[in-house]
C-alpha cells in the first residue's frame, strides 16, 4: 500500500469513476456525523484552521480501468466520500439560480463524466441500494427520489447553506466550494491492482486495521510539519519505530499515551481520533508538534522497558518480567507513569520496584481469591492520574488500591488458599506463574521451566476406587472431600511427569515425585498419606509463603468504602460546550459540596472540559494544569479559540456562564428551578498552598461530595470564629487542624483527615486547663451526644477518632460546632 495526502478535487477531477462495491454497507451517516462535518467545514471557512483532515480512503484499481478512463474500487472511506459529493450537489443547487455557470462547472469537473453513458456517467457510483437516490442527487430536479440517508444528507446541507447565506456577504456560501474541494484533506491509500479488494475491505472493517491507525497518526503528524518533517522523522519517529519493532507495540503505545492524557475516558476504538484531536490543537505550531513527537519517543522508551526490562536492576527486572508473562497490560498505564516520574527524578529505582510489587500482589491475590478481572482496566486507568509526584508513588498505589479496589487481605487470602478452586481460576500460564513464585519462595535453586512442566493434582481429578478407599479410611465422605479440595492450591504442584502419574494411587505417585528437584513437590512427598489433613496443612504452608511474597493492603483502609461518586460532576463538566464556562461555586452547588474540595478534586482528575471551569469572577486559575503534564497549551488561548472572550481584567464574558440551575436543567435534574445563585465565594486552586490543596483533593476523593462539603463548612466556621487552619505536611496523608493561639500557646481539639477526625486529647493533656482529666472527660461526653460519635472513656488521654461521614448528619454537625465554639471560649479564659 501507498499513502498520500489528497483532496476531493484530486480524487474526482479528470475522466474517472470511483465505484463503491456491493460488499460495502449502505450510506449510513446521520445527523450526528453530518453536524460534526459541518462544524469542521465552518471552522475552515471562517479561517479558524487552514484545513481539516477527514481521514483515509482506500482505493484499488478496477480490472476495467484504462489509461483513458480510470476506474477505482472504493475499499474504504465510502461514507465520507459520499457525504462530500452530496454536499457538493447541495452547494451547486443552492448557487445555481443566481450563478448557472457554477452548476455546469461542478457537474463537468467533479460530478459527472459528460461523454459517458449509463452508470459511467457518474464520477462516484454508490452501491445498488443507494444508487437511485444518489443519481437523483447528482442529476438534480428529482426531489421525489431523494430518499433514505442520501436524501437526509442532501437536505441537511441545503438547510445549512440556506442558513449561512448572508446577502451582505457576497461569498458567504460560495466560499464552501473551496472548502469542500481543496481544504478538507484526506489520505489516499492506494493498493496494487493484483490485491484482493474484498480481502482488504474485510481486514479494515472486521479487524479494525489496527496498524492503519498508527499509519494515519504518522501521516497527520508529518502533514503538520512542512518544514521540520525530515528532522522530526530522523530524530524521533524512525528511532521510535525501530525501538518498538513489533507493530502491535506501536499500536499499544498510542493507546497508552491516550490513557495517560485522558484517564479512563480513553478507548481502544478511538485511538486515531484521540490523537487527531490532540494534533488539531497544535497543528499550526511546528514546535509543539515536534514536542508531541518527542513525547511519543520518550514514552516509547518507557514501553520498551516494560516489554524488555533486561537493562533494569534485578528487582525491577523480575517484577516487570512477571507482569509481562502475566499479560497484565491493564497495569501498563500505571507503570508508564511511574517510569516517567523516575526519569524526572521524582521516583527512584526502589520506589519503582516496590510499586511493581504492589501491582503484582494486587493481581495475584485477586486471582487466588477467584475475583473477577473485568474491571481491572478501569481501576488502573483511574489510578494513573493520582500519581502526581507529590507523594511516594508506592504509597499512593498501596493506599488507593487498599481503600477502594478490593485488594484481598491476609485473612481472605488464607481462606482462599484453603477453599477456592485455584486450578479453574485465571489462565493456565498465570497459575504456573503463581506456582513458580511459590517454588522460589521455598528456596528452589533452579528457575522452573513453565513450558516443560504441568500442574499436577496430587488427589487426581478423576476419583478412582483406590482413592475412594484411601479417603474413606478416616471416616470421610470421599466424594465431598474430593469436590471441596481437588482444585485447591494445597492439592496442586508442578511436575514434568503429569501424563505418567495420571490417576495413580498416592503411594505410586509419591515414589515418582520423590525423584523431583522441585521444592514445591517436596512439600507433598514429605507425607506418607494424602487426605484432607495433609491438603489443608500444605495449604496453610502455601498461604504463609503467599503472604510473605505478595504484600497485602493497608488493613486500616479496608471496609471503609468511602463514597467516591463524583459522576454528576463529570457529567456537568462534559456538557460545557466550547465557548461557555462555569465556576467552582456553580459546580459545588450542583453536586452538593463545597467549592474547596471540588476545586481540589478537579485539580487532580481527568475531566475533559475542566479548562472551562473558572473562578466565581470568571478568571482562569493561575495554577491550572492539563491532566497530561506534557500538554503545554496555554489555557487562555484554547478558550479564546473556542469562542470565549475576556475583558481587560481577565474575566470571562458573564453571558456565556452556565449557572448551577442551567446545568441542572441541561442534565434534566429534578428541582432544577430551585437552584439559587451561589454565594460568591472566591475559590482559586492556585491560591491554595500546596498542602491545603492536597488535603481538599484527598477529602474529595475519599469522602465524596456530601461529606467533603460538610467538612469544608465546618472548617469555614472555624476560620470565621478565630481558628487558624494549619495543614499537615506528612508524606502521604493530608490533615487539617483548626488551631487557637492564646498567649503564645497553640490549642487544638480536632485533627481532620480525609476520612476521620481525631480528637487530640493526648495533646490537650499537656496544655493548661485541659491537663485536668475531668475537663477532657466533659469534652468526650459532650461530643458523644452527637449521632454516630462514640468515644471510649479509656481513650481520654489518647487520640480517639470518629468518621467524618457523621458530620453529614445535621445534628452531629451542630454538636461538633457547638463543642468547638465552647472550646474556643474556654481557651480564651485561660490566664
């Protein structure tokens, strides 16, 4: 195949015909696709962009083609080609009443072959099912025959040209002739005459022609580099292709780059479109396009490290090889991000190794516990943007996976090893990998060859009479025991003798297994008989090994199940169309939270359209950054390009603001009319200090909108009543402490964490007045009157805690506020 940039003019001009073969589906574009094309056409016509890239067409020469009259089969791209010709017909018919010469010109050059008869008269010939309507469209004057999607598309463009027609502007419609013919770019992929066009069509449409996405991305990149093309190709693109020699790896890279930019919004099916959208934003700046290519090359090297970790240190190399053999592609976005942080100096080799061990443990423990894998992709996609370099990556990974994603605990793992049918869980090679790891933990000196070994059931899968007799000797029900334990880890080992051992009695198996050097099998042969007690005893041994091999979650994070449902926020941001904006205050009111945690959440989330969220006064947050750190676009320039205007103070046009009520109406929320104008609280993430922003971000992520809102309201009350808010700087967990300073001494009652509030009895016991046990006991009893708070008397000198979620109860919130007010008053009386 050969790919070249082209236009509709080049494709249609001259004596030729493009024929859509019968195996193609009917023309199927609907209003959604037509509207997108029209938007692109208007953008080009208005000068917003010089041209617009539509995609590819694949043409194969017809056997009937001659030098005098070229005939081509449209293997792929018939939808866009048909649409463009229909648009040209609609343009011709709109202009013809006043400019009849236009009709003659367009017909002769681009729509018909004037001197041909029959079907050859038409430069584009659709499938039989669309042919009648399409011919009527090209010939004109047959409105009754304009049916189906062809008729709908023709009428769509007629209406749009009518709307665009402005008598005060002479070329308001005629300018679209140049747009359609010359400024909507295509990639023409030509195939050889001997190629089977139908097979090519099948390859493109049934398998998605996945390599073609990379080819099209490459073509688009170099279309944007008229001056730097050779330099960028030599310095970045060719080395990247040579580094990732496997075409599938290049395809994988393009998807991973989208995940790193878009989080869980990225889709395998939209890889080309995703990169096209990235490039459209920078297509007029060759320096930025080169930076895009350089970023691809950098990330290609990270992917190469994952696929071939031979140059890494032993610990990193071992974990990466394990994850590759496990086929854990779902973890690759997280690993790519950690490798990026290591390259920037924000993570070390040790951090990387420990992070990889947690990823491995998370997968293995879930597999042993027979947990489903269908949501792993989303879990890791959502984890990736949380790795922001502020805290140690391994701590974030362990903490996030512990808190919300069902990381199997030590207790659950022990039970799973004893009871879960390991043999029928996961894939075959994954089961062998687990057994090989266990073998290494037992001190096996030789690496087990997974290809040369099989998994052996000591108690065989088929229950023979001799095994029934042996199992029944201890009064066991042989069938029940077999059903319960045959596939569990305690009954499985690795061997090279599987076909020879089969269903043999244990004494025969043991004699054969005694010859093995596999340590895992020696833990079987140490027993002279084999039954329930021996299987469970060995299961406990394996569980001990597994717990040592694969670290578990942070137990304190288990079972808290913090609400993280920010779906409404994502939906609201997603409906902010270009040229509009909303504020943190509006979104907070809509979602039911406070502006501060909402701003913290947005600052760390992957939310397409988040750049349209501004301060209450309509100003861009000075600290705004794109979710993808490599994205260097100026947000103001992006908003201006989208049609939003700013005054001399940098404030966005208030007429383009969508209020909470308007957002609620667009989302069809009940009670939308009840939303009032929010309080003009000025919230700008860039004006929050680092630790304050981190606290609000963690509060939002771990406690959800409602609880975060009540906690923020509590903090606002403290600030308004003489407290100073101080924020913790510990490596991983954020903290806010409202402090009263009196006569040079700091007094505080609560340490507020993202999910819990500690009562600082221990610190108070070292302060005047509160060193009296009775005063602290009075505080404890007062707090315990709040619903959901139950502080034990035994902890009146420690740091007892209660969940922040209780503050969502108005009665509890009022009680805690009253205690804080009482506390501030008592402090003020200290002499």
